[in-house]
C-alpha cells in the first residue's frame, strides 16, 4: 500500500519534472532573455531593455508575417468549423456502411504526415498552375483541420443523450429550434475547445505552410528563413515569442474564466 | 377513475419492427379520457416503443393512431397534444429548473408574465417551488423527477406519457412518489399512460392495467379484473404471486371440471373444457387456507402436507408447504392468524371458484 502511494507520487513528480524541464524552463529562458541587453543570445544577464520589442514590432517583415499567420489561422479555423460540424453530426448519429466509409474518407488526412500533405499540394498547385498564396496555404491547413475537429467534437456529441432532443421536440420545438436551444448550447464548449486547438496548430504550422505558401511568409516560415542567416536575429525572435506567449495565455485564461470551455 | 367509455386515444393494430426484431406486434388499445392506464411488462416487451409511437418519436411500421377520432399517425411530435416523461428524464442539463419547465411555453411564444405565473403554479403542484433557480444537474433524483413531470404538465397535454419515470429511485422514495402521483393525477385530471415493469407499482397506480410481453398486448382491463382473472399464465405469474398447477381434466359435469395434478384431485369452474384436455390452474396464495383439521364442506379442494418454511412479512406471513406429492406451494396468512410452525402437519384448501383455469 505504501509502495503504491510512493509510486504514484514518484510518477506525478516525474511528469511534472519532465514538463517543467523541457517546456517551462526553455520558455522561461526565452521570456527572460528577451529583455536582456545583448544583441545575440548568451546565458548571461547584461541589463534590462525593451529595445528588442521596439525593433521587432517596427520591422515590416516581422509584423507582416505575424499578420499573415493570424489571417491563415482565423480563416482556417472558421472555414474548418463550418465544414466539419455538420458531418460530425452525421458521423455520430448516422448508421450503416455508407456512414462508415464516409467517416474513413473524412478521417484519413489525419494520419497523412504533414510533409506529405505539403509536398503533394506543392506538386498539385504547380501542376494546375495555381499561384501559391496565403489562401493556398490555408487550404492545406483546412485539409488537416477537418479530421482534427471531427475528432475533438465527436466524443461530446456521442455523450449527448438523444432523448434530450426528443424531449425538446416532444415539448413542441421544431428540429431547428431543438438544435438552436438544446443541442448547440451543450456542444458549444467543445466547439470553443476545438476552435482554440485548430487556431493554435494552424498559427504554429511550419511544414504544410512551407510548401504551400507563395511569396508572403507566415511567422514560423519567416523565422526559418532568417534564423542562422541574419545576424542578431535571436533577440527579435525571442521578443516576438514572449509577446505571443503572453497574449495567448491572457486570451485562454479569459476564455476559461468566462466558462466557454469545460477544461479546468 | 376511468370515466365511461369516452375514448381519447385509439391505437389500431400497431406493429413496429427494428431490423429483425418485432418490438410491437399488432397492438390495439383504447385509452379512456381521464384514466391512469399502466402498461406493465418485462424488459424488452415493447412498452417504451409503444409510448414513443404514441408521442410521435418513433414511426409505426404498420397500424394507425387516432386521437379524439383524428388520425395522428403521421404528425410529428411537436404537433401532438401529448407530452412524455422519459425513462432517464432527459432534462436539459444546461438549464435551470425554471428554464426547463418554461421551455415548452417559451417555444410557443407565450408572454413572459404568463410563463412565470404558470411555472410557479406547476412547481407548487409538484412541490419544488423553492428550487426554481437551481441548475437541474444540482438536484437529487426525486427532485429531478418532479422537474421532468412539471416540464410536461405545464403544457396541459391531453395525454401525459410516463416511461418508468421512477426507475432510478430507491424503493422508499418510489413508494412516496406513488402516492403523490396518484394525487397529482386526480388534481390535474388529464389522461395518463404510465409504463413500468414493476407489478406493485402498476397495482398501486393504475385504474386499468395493460400487460405486455414480447411485443404483444396480452390483456387490458380494470386492475382487479386483470389480477383476479388473468387470461394467460404469463399474466397470472407476472402480476402478484401465484401457485400454478398443470391439471389433466378427466371429468366435466354440472359446470365443474375435475382433473388430477400429481396425485391430487382438483376441481374448478368449467370454462368449456373437454376431458383429456390439459390446463393450468392459477391459485393466489391469499385464496389458500391452512388448518390442522380438514375443512367441512364439499366446495373445497383439499391438499395435505407439512409446513416447510415460514416467511414473516410484517402484517402477513407466507408459509411454504411441502405437499405429500413432494411439491411446494405458497400460502399467505394474516400475521394475527399465523399459528403454524415448521413441521406441523396441515390441510391446505381453497374454494373451487377461486382457482383460475388457463389454456395458454
Ligand atoms: N432503436 C432501436 N433499435 C433497435 N432495436 C430496438 C430499438 N428500440 C427498441 N428496440 C428493441 O425493441 C424491443 C422493445 O424495446 P422497448 O425499449 O420498447 O422495451 P421496454 O419494454 O421499454 O423495455 P425496458 O423495460 O427495458 O425499458 C427490444 O427487443 C429492443 O431491443
Ligand atoms: Mg423502456
């Protein structure tokens, strides 16, 4: 009994340590050193400055790449939700062979590696003579986001008691009113979670974007294009990273506090 | 009580198939205005399916439904004047008690003041007015139960359908709610169809009982009739306790049939039987008597045996008697008359006309 207790504690501590050491520590280093008064990265404190923030957000290429990332992430999230929600209902509520095949068809892109999605779209666009742009990159993201959203929403839909919808119609609501007042409010938190996760991965994505972007770069692709090539770029990247971390923490905290999602 | 033969709902030869299973087979039923009809049957007998078809939540494979003479077979649920209390209640989990109960009126666009008034009224009726602003997920089982009933009752449906609404509650609470539901039915005065697999619940609540098995409606009638004159062995054994004897008839004369059951002679009322026929005779434990002396009189069937087990049930006692032919039968006796002990040699007897002969 005592050993199992110790084992549990050990496992919990071990996980906490791993997460802390490999994620929080490097991130904390970045945040702290983005205020360090050195034009490159050294593990040594030389004094506080906001210079890198000013520099970063006055560089056109940085700001543009951030806007591009934001644009793609918003577009991907909105379009993918609109495309993925109706079929999720069908996949959860439907029956039979056609449904099973449909589900397989929708879910398959989920297991295709990003690099393959990226490269095949690259060839596809080239073959059809489609000029690559932010939009073509967003399409690449959407391909992958649809199965992601289905995966995130389906468990919530499965857990809904279909009798609750029957009760609503029994009480006089039409199918549409039932969706509006009974189904949607129950699924809403899961939709918000799915939207957040989709937004984050799309904002972050490098591999698909790299092969499907035109001349305009997103933030991750821009970082790739400059790192190791431009001198003294580290402080700028670190400053932007700090801002991204702070902004997303605040936004997520707000959403959770408002009770829009059911984590925490 | 059932008020005359004013039929509010007519179920006409309804069948329902799910793939290979027939959930309902050729069910016909008249429901009377103002009655509390209980549909009783074991799990899987088709009770919920019948209720859902009446509510319009399921479509019949064949057959028709008429409400006050109008064919409603093809109406969607939201256009029917019925309301259902679901087996697992199906309250809206994201809403408060008030929002749940107000839902149907809100959908109908009833003005807010009237909704408020009627919600208060119906919550008082089911005695949970003080819970008005609670989330329904924060209520006890019995309280949720009342919300579900209130949510339906507020619409003043012509027929209230209740699908084992007390299934999830403990025995004591169920018994309390039985009494309350009876009162509520009297107060509201509309027609109720109540589904259960619990025969005691059926006997407590019902005006009339319909017994279902394997998708068929086997017998419908006043509860006393169904109890006293079951039409089949299944009904006799499903409602109440009974002793069942398989009797081969060898003589029918003067309105009395006589035959033998494992060495004992048994007589009962003739139901158009012929010698050579085998029937089942159902005798309720409370219609059996025990004594140490043989009974005087010709109108009794008499067995002889030894008291095997005595089961004390408070106000009454069940004796298990091992008869001379080795079979066990059960006899109930009021506790004040329970003067026998295991090992006592006794006569067990009943009047001819208390045995119910059944062909199926
Ligand atoms: N949606 C469905 N799909 C397939 N079969 C079904 C469906 N609903 C009911 N059945 C079958 O129909 C039969 C009757 O089911 P029903 O739910 O009406 O029984 P019930 O009498 O209400 O039982 P219980 O007391 O367990 O609630 C069962 O054999 C059941 O498996
Ligand atoms: Mg049922």
